[in-house]
């Protein structure tokens, strides 16, 4: 077994923001390829994606996440691959356009609120 790399250590560190577990379809486009996957957790600063399409650490992507039928898609103009592990990779959101950041914050706040019975 190989010792953990610096990137592995970063991926295992606790996050400053609470991650919200989700199951949202996503389309992403990089410089040399594009594909689709599933966003499995989400914060205002990034997300984790499960996909058979893989990108190298440091690759830049644009991302379109369909949170629900009732909401417009969340479009991240620029995200960077920060870690990968098997069929999962983590993105850091770098650039939002228009009201996308506010839209994402609103959606996350609603997802974090406890549901009423």
C-alpha cells in the first residue's frame, strides 16, 4: 500500500462548510472532453461528482447541475478538479455568472432546513 499523497491528505481534511447530500444529474465540459455524472454532495464552494468520465487534478470545467424540475439549472462557469478517487472527483467552484451563486445559496439553505412533518 502506498503512503497517502499530499492531494489525498487534502481530500481527507474536514471542510469548513457543511456538505449537503444530494443526487442531482450534472453535465460538465472540459477543454478536451465532456460528460455527465451525478452530484452527490454540494456546498457553496464546490461539489463531489460520481462519473465514469475522469479529469486530471487541476483541470478546468464548466458545470450544469439540474437540482430539480422546478428550479432552473445551476450553471458554474468555471470549476477546478481538486481531487479524484475511483469514479468520484471533487470540484472547487471558481467563477459564477449572473445570479448563480445566490441561486445556489438559496437552494442549499432550503436543503439544510429541517423538514416539517
